[in-house]
């Protein structure tokens, strides 16, 4: 990650984050609002305390992002964190950017006293599942013999 930065996005970054999310959805042929509409929504979302976007950059170019939400739970004194999206520009994958984004994301939610991080992953996306598992996320809780339909890591 030499020369690259990973930081929290601010409302002023909404256009960049909206474009990255649009590119992500386009790559995987998922229905998506326009990049401009996503940017408009991120302008409001990034002003909230319960929404975080970790933005990776190389100079002035965005290279990836992680979008997280926090929500209250009766199961602990802190919130649950949900990693809604994690995306790295295709030509830059396998260079540690995703790991840097995920590491910063976990650090940020820990600083907000989160008790778990949840991540939904398609079962067929084996590479993505392996990525999260390398970082300590599981889909079989200790003491059980069946898989969950989301990944979590107790914090």
C-alpha cells in the first residue's frame, strides 16, 4: 500500500463514493441507481453518525471503499456493525487495498464500541468468502455444526 491512503469519507466525498458504488454494481450486473443519485444519497448518509465509509486512495484517485452501518442491539452495550459493501477497483485487486479498507473499518467500529461486524456474502463467491475468513470472520459459530447466512466476528 505504499503511497496509498485509507481514510474516512466526508460528505464532500459523496460523488467519488457514489461513482465507486455505481461501478461496483455495474461490474456485477446488479441493478443500480445512477452514480449521481448514489452521490446525492451518500451526501446525506455521510453526515450521519451511524454510517461510515472507508475510502482508499492513491494520490487523488479513489481505489476502493467500504461502506458500513451501525445499529443498536439489546445483545450488548455497543452497536452491531454491518459491512454493506466493500469494493476495490478491478485492476488494483490483490494489492492489499481490500485488507487495508477492512482493517480500518474494523478499527473504526471498535472505536465506536461495536460488538460484532456482520457481512453478507453470496455463497458462490468463494474468493470473497476466503478473504473474510482470512480476517477472522466465520459463518459457523463455535459449538454448532451448521452455517449461518452471514459472516460475523465478535469484537
